[in-house]
C-alpha cells in the first residue's frame, strides 16, 4: 500500500481550520529555535528539551491541554526520539510564544501538525548529546547508542547519563537536519504503549492546575452580566444599589462592540455589552447579580425562535427550495430516472451547547501596559494580537500563560471572556478573575448549529448506490452564507465515490451565534448519511454491512497523497474489524438490535457497532464496539480513552441535549434542563485500534460522528422505528 | 466567625457571608482548589467533598451552617501514601480533562469506605451524581473495582492483624 508523504499543508482543508486558521500551518515556527546554540553551557538543547541537573528531563508541550492528552502525547514523541527515560520526563506546558508556532487545540490537529517537528526536536537533542559524548570519550559517533537517558559506547563499555553530557552538548552547534536520523517505527520503545496522562497525579490529588485555579496577589473577582437576548445592549442599571452590596467593590456597564457576534477566532475581539460586577470574592459577585436590574436596549437583539427556524427549514426542504449549489458530479437526474429503487428521508439536529465541565473563566492583569493572562483557551496563539488591539498595548508587553482546560470540545476556541476580563481589569486597575456562571456559559455559547438534510438515494437493481442528493437548509445570519457548522462540506464520500451526486442548499435566518463543536458538521451529517444508507440497504433488501462496503467500493486513496482523504481500504478494514468484534449477523436476544456506522473525519477512519434493546421508547445501549485507524499510535491509553469517551459523549449528546431559543434567548440554563449522560446509562465500550502505520492523525474528534447513526440503526434493527431527529428525546425516546 | 475542620486543621472563616456556599469558601478563602465549580446547583458533582465522612455537594452547603463540622477534600484524602482510589485513578489513566475527577474520586472513596466490595449497580448508584463530559465512566468503574480489591486486601490484612490471626 502506498503511504502518502503528506505534508502538514495537506491536512488544512478540513474542518474549521480552513475557515479560521488558514495561516501558519506552513510554519510551525520553532524549528528556527534550534539555531539558538548558546554561548553558555546549560541544560537547554532546544525550545522543547531541557535536561535537568537531577537527571530528569523537562519536555514542553506546545499546544493547549483540554483533555485530549496532547501534553502527554506530544512530549512522548520528543522523548521517543531523544531516548529519554519516560519515568524521568516532566511534561510542562510551553509558554505562549511565537517560537512555538501554532499554539491551539482544534481540528484534531495537534498530533499531525507537530509530528515531524516533535520528532526532529527529540532526535536533534539526542544527536547533540551523542556528539558531546563522542568528543569527551574520543570515540567515533557511530559507535554510540542511546537508551533511558544514557549514551553508551559498546566497544569501551563507557556510558554517561544525559545530565552529565548536556552542558557540553548545549555548546556545540546544532547539527544539520540531514545529519539527524529519525527512528524507524520498528525501533520505537515508547510510542504505541499505554502511558498514563502526565498530569494524572496532579489531577488525582487536586493540584491547582486548571484555568479556574489561577491566582495572583491583589486580584479581585468579577462577574459579567449580558443581555439574555443575544446582542441586547445595557442602557442603564441600578449600579449604585449594587455597589452598596456587601463584598462588592464596583459595578459598571461595559459598552461592548456591535454584533453580529460571529465565531471569528483569529481576528475578532468583539464582546457583547453588559454589566460588570467586581467583588472581593466570587460569591459576592454572584450574589449581587440577584439584586441587579438592567434596562436593556433590545433594538439590535436577536429575535430567534428555534421552533420557527426548524419549521422554516423543514418547509424549505419539503418544497425543494434551492438557493445555492455546493457540489455536483455525474448525471444525477438520469441516475434517479433509471434507478430500480429510490428513497428519500429528512434528518435534523437541534442547537447543542458545549457544556464542558469548567465554565469559562480567566485571570487577566491589564491594569498597566504590561498585560498578563492566565487561561485555558484553545487558541492562545490568537490572544496576544487581539488583546493588543483591544487594549492598545504592544504585543511584546502581553504575557499569556496556558493552563489546563476543564474540557474544550471547541468551546474554548473563542476568547471573548478574556477580552471581557481585560476591559474589566483595565477599568478597575487590578488583576481580575472573571468567572462565568454555568448559566452564562450555557446562554452565551457558540452553539453547534441546527442542521437539516433532505437525502435521496438511487439504487440499481443489482443493489448498487449510484445516485445521491442532499438538500441542506442552513441557518444563516445574512441569508447568503451558512452560519458556522450549519451547512455541509464536500466529503470524499459520497461526492468522490458515488458517481452521481448533487448537494444544494437553502438558507434560514438565524442570529444565534454558532461555532465549532467536537467534529463540526461531521457530528451531525454522519447521523443523516449513515442512517440513510441503512435505510437504503433495508429498502433494497440487503444486509447493511454488505451494502455499505459495496457503496464505499475499493478505489483506495480517493486523493492520493492527502492524508485527510478517504482510503477505502482503511475504511473497509475498520468496518470488517468492528463487525467481527461485535458478532455481526449473530442471533440476538429478544428485543435487541445491532447497528453499524462508518465515518471519516479528521483523517480518522472509524467504524462503530452498537447493541441496544428497546422497551417502548426506552433504549438501553448495552455495548458499543469501535474500530479505529488513526495511523501510527502515539499513546495507546490516551487514544483508547478518546475513543471510549467519544462514544459516551456522542450518546450523551444524542440522548436529550437540546438548546432551544425564544426571543433570541436560550431557554436552558444548567445541567438540570440540559442533561449529560450519567454512569448508569453509559454502555460498555470495546475499542480495537488498527495500527495501520500511516502517519499519525488526531483522535479527539473522529470517533464521535459514527456513534449516533450506529445507535439509531440498532434501534431500527431492534424495533423497526427509524429515528430522524436529534436529540432522540424529541421523538419521545430515552436512553436508560 | 465559623470554624470548620478542613483536612485535619481548623480553619476560621471571618467576615464572609454565612450564606456563601462551602465551595466558594474553600476555593476563595481557604486556598483549597481541588474542589471545582461546575454548575452551582448540585447537578454535576465536581464540587464533591466529605462532610463528616459523607460525600456531599459543597455548592449546596452554606459555610455558616458548618460550625465544628469536619470537611475532607481531595487534598486531604492521601495519608502517607495516596488513597487506593487516587492510585487506581492514576494506574487506570482515568482522566481526560480531569476537571470532574476530584469530585469523582471523593464519591468513589466515600463509597468504598462504607462498602469495600460494591456491585456494578452499587457503583452506578453511588456515582450517578457525578458528571463527566469527557465520558470516562468506564475507566472510573474499572478504577473503583481495582481500588476495591486493594482496600479489601488491606482490610483483610489489618483485620487479621487485629485478631492476631497472622502467623509469624
């Protein structure tokens, strides 16, 4: 099998990156740091590697840690090539600096984006240590080997620990890239193993490592109250009365900036108008909100109603309203006219919130021109430039510290809470800890957009899927462009696989801000596509697995050299593995059903099978099997954790998570009205990692999209009811 | 003034609103930050601590009502060594983001202190109040079972010591 020598640039076409982060993937920046060969001996070999006097090795993880495991997996890549003893490695978050390049967490890109760089950093540091040893021992470099933070010379029996070689190594010039050899995968000692999260002990013992834990002397606390209807402006408030409350230091209106409050993570520092309450502790600011009365100017506020958006979208699909074409291939009309069987079906999904466990919060010191930020942002790389504009300070005077995030899922890609805190800090002249309440987090999210897909399929009399139509009704603020995540992006399947395909769209007005939510578009479109394929198979009288494999075909790489592209062999391997593990075709207990789905997103080829039983409208998900190919495995434990967690998260979201909007305001406010799955409802998850040997790709997102269709297909298998709307609670179903 | 025993030490809270939830008193006034804010309404369990040995939601307790009570947080769970539940959490690589895990650990440890060998259903029931958006429930359950094994084994050992049943 030909393994494409994909460049990093090949991965940038997918997901939010194309839209939001176009820059900089070509330069991950820090390579230039390797020329820092210093005049003074030190433990530092490059921007990522420091050998400490006690023999421990500090490796810096450049990208934000929000639970996807990159502050373990990225240092593991360095440690592998460095031959550092893992037990002695300390993983630390890198400072936010230009030399660390694209410091962000999104698009499951940390691993693929940093793979070459991390390996080179480790291997170069190792080469420097070896050269220092060769020189000290007066032996040929090629006779030296390394393992467990030691250099060894076999013929003489000499050996030395890295800590005793690093001072000399730090003084020698950085080797040419061509002289630095990377390991062959067969020689990996660390990669592919199960390694516990580097922060596991800190987490288990309650160390203050999260964004919410940041503290500095003389800091004050703040809460920021915005208009429930998005875009409403604070005209006046009973500020005097609020200032007089116990524990309150100040209260004032922040004017904000004009909307729309779109998901623009690179350029925007827009914030909504609201009232800031500053106090001596968090509780004082929360309690003062109960006495706050604000007169809102609603003239520019959203008037969205999610029921109306849905009704208009479904009407647009029912009447075939087409306003734009997204994709076209072959002769679709002929394919449908000549088909032995056709079918159509409409699928929809509602607004969804991120609901990460740590609500937005940040510590910002902006009292003077020296600005400091402590945050668990997913996009620290974009904070400095925007904050410099907002506060009119020079970027060089802004220091950003990245702290662990209590979940990301796309919520922390936007930095508006940082800008709010910065303005409050500047106004009060003190460092400010801004804490959003859970209710703020739910009301002012960049939601997963609602989606509406009308799918049609054409099947020949020999059971081949030859025609595919998709009409999308997309929420749109301006009536001409789909809001983030509300539409469809041309996937290799079906667009490059089924011979006759058309995807068109119409627009439905919506002012509610939407943004990236774990596996954007894929997480909703997969539900529609993979459910509909099961419908087609059933109507054609075929086994779903056979029909799906037949539809995917055997073209191999759909775009040779593009790791993000569909590889039909990888797809087939995951489907075959997962159906084998789940016992596809076996006799099931009464009331049980099996359902299958496959989806490719973020370069991850993932197939899942769910086994459910249905009692009336109560669905029990007993087991879910996952087969995943994300290329070379970095940290097997971390990867398996992401796969297991994606299944639970996917089930949690499809069960009853639904944001509804009335008069431009969000109805739900907390976990009581927006439920997350709990342990008794969660299934057994069996994961099968196919180590295909391709370049490694990310695992934070791609295992989520196949879950909902796998479960819905299993429900159909169990009871014959086809679920076409998420969450399933809309049709009265419940996960028990 | 309210004095509470926190992790074995008396802590006096002066000049704060007696209606302040224990959660915020711990975080903002006692330097105890392992306890986390997730929802503020007793739905998520991220703020779980022990009150007189029972797992409770610290966002639902007012500090003024706790005079003389004994509070244990995740910072106070370990003795000379980590609590078996903490060790199991590390060994089973439970955490993803980790934000909910201090609360999960406090619920799990409270369960095992009373019921060292819980059934699956008993684990489900005891842990149903703790949410994990990352979806680590399967690993949490495995870790609880491993800790249960360790605690049962050590309980047998100490019981045998007590009863002088160990042969020399």
